[in-house]
C-alpha cells in the first residue's frame, strides 16, 4: 500500500501532466481564464476539470484528487464547503483586522 506522501507526489505529477496536456492541445488554455468554483480565484483554463457541474482550477483539482485518493472527501461539494468555510474565516479575520486599524 502506498504512503500518503507517495499518493500526494503521484497526484502532483498526474495533475501537472493534465495541465501540460491541455496547453499542448490548446495553447490558449494557458491564457484563457475562468473563476474557480472552489477557491473563487481567476485561474487559467489549462488543467481545470469540471466535477458535478463545478469547474475547478488546476490547484483545486490537485487538492480534490489528493483528497479523493486519501479518502478524505467523497464529493467535490465537500471540498467546496470546506474551502468556503476557510475563505469565510479569512474574510472575517480580515474585516476584524481592518476594524481594529480604523478604531486605533
């Protein structure tokens, strides 16, 4: 059985190859962008995948595929919910920090 580290390294290679294959098939995919349904950032189309109606950027695909392989999640919506919670937490902390700056 593979270790977590081996699985992570294998997934990194697979996902990077997907990105390179997309660029080879369509060089514009490295320039064309979209808003990732998972992290919310504007990312290149190259290496992105659509899961369950959600388009994920190459970085989020890596997180998703690694999480699937390690049995951490069963669906992309679990990942999106987890990242949304993390992004919401970042936003709340940012707002609190800005409020403190204004009040000082």
